[in-house]
C-alpha cells in the first residue's frame, strides 16, 4: 500500500474486453427484439435453482414445498418523534416503525428445490421458504425488484455470494416449465390486517374463555376492545409473551428458529390448548401472522389505520 493513495474505491485502469451485451432497458431495443420474459404487461419472472442452497444449515429433515411472495410498501408519512412525526403516522408497537408488508401469495417449489414464477414489476418484493405445514423456515432479510419483462435467477435462499453455484447435473425441474402464477392467500393478508386475519380466529375459538369479564388476572384478554385506540386487547395480550421470538442474532434469521416455528403461541395451538383444536385455515391464519413479524396494521397512515382498527379494508396510500 502507498500511504499517499487511498485504496477504498479502486478504479481499474488496465484495458479489458468489452462486456457482452445484456438486456437493455432502452424501449426501442425492447420493442425491436421483445422482452426477456414474454409475460403479461407489468410482470416479470423469478427462478430459484435450489432453495436449499444457503449459508446456514436447515433443520434436519426440512422439505420446502412453497415460497411466500411479499411486497414491501413505501412509507408515505414522516418517521420519528415530533417535530418529524406530524401525527399522521400510526404509532407502532414499541419504539420502531414496522415496515408494512402485504402477502401477494405463494408459489410451489419442486422436489429438487427449484421454483419458477411470475411477479409484479416495479414492486419491492421478498420471499419466505415454507415447509409442508406452511410454516416459514427461512426469510429473506433484504428485498429485490424487477422491471417489466425482466428475469431474475437466484442460486438459492441466502446462497453464498462469494462462490459460483454448484454445477447442476440436470436442468432444474421448475425451469422445464412456464413460470407459475402466484396463488393469493386468505382475507386479511393483502392488504395486511390483524383485525381481519387474526381476530376472527380468536373470536371463533378463544374469546369465550378469554374475555375481560372472565378469568380476570388468570388468562389473557383476547377480545376486540381497542387499547388506547392503537390495537386490540388481544394483540396487547399476545404480542410480547406469546408471539415474538428471540432470533438469537438480529442480523439474520436462523433457519427454523423464527416466526411461528419459534413462538409459544403456535406451539400451544398446534398441540391443542384446553381441548381447543383449530381448523386448518384458522391455524394457517395464526401461522401467517406470526411469520409476518406479528404486525397489526398493513398501512402507515393514521386515518387508514383507524379504518383497519374498525375491521374495514383499508389500503395504503402508496402501492
């Protein structure tokens, strides 16, 4: 090193061959030769070679059956305490702002770990790998997006970035077919809404024994009563003690140790709590909530949050 010359941002000065021509976003060129992915307008395509290819080991016996596809919503109101927050933003649980995510749906993963599916273009998206029971085993901690007509090829889920992918012996199964389409999920997942996704499950199965008037001081209140016009009593009762999990390391998710798989609530309900056995759909709704960072709101704006608190369908300002 030369102490007189900075080496943080080196600039290559040696001549090298011209890189090959790749997909150009120039409209004239796209119109002349057609898009890389001949799908519907406003769409792109994503393929995963092997979902099991990752940095950290998967739980023993893990079989990945599908991927959840989320979109992240841009924040439309100021963040932080006054004077930056003008009162237009919802007050999130705790001190931080939870990034709003809506579930676009799920796509299938083939037996060899490959997937091939369409996604909306120009939308920030991320994925979760699900086991046979629909529980998230691994979650993407960043995001990506594609322009219309683009294809994105992923080596795996959190695959090491400092090596080339292992050479495949055959064409991945999912790449032998056309991209599949995202299958939408249950009401309350898009737009996300705890009042529509979770509270009905509690009222069908739990509220008779978990109300403000019964078992006071002995059991959590799982009713719909608003707490300081922020969220329901049920959310306030469940969020810290039963829903949140200890990631062990906040910089990444350890496969199989977060969300529903790492919560007391899912473990309790899956075994059956006081002879209460949830239907598959009701258990799925609880699972989805836990895997989605146990959010309450699917919007940032206070006025739309008030509508969600009333159980109404309220979409965010920015899609």
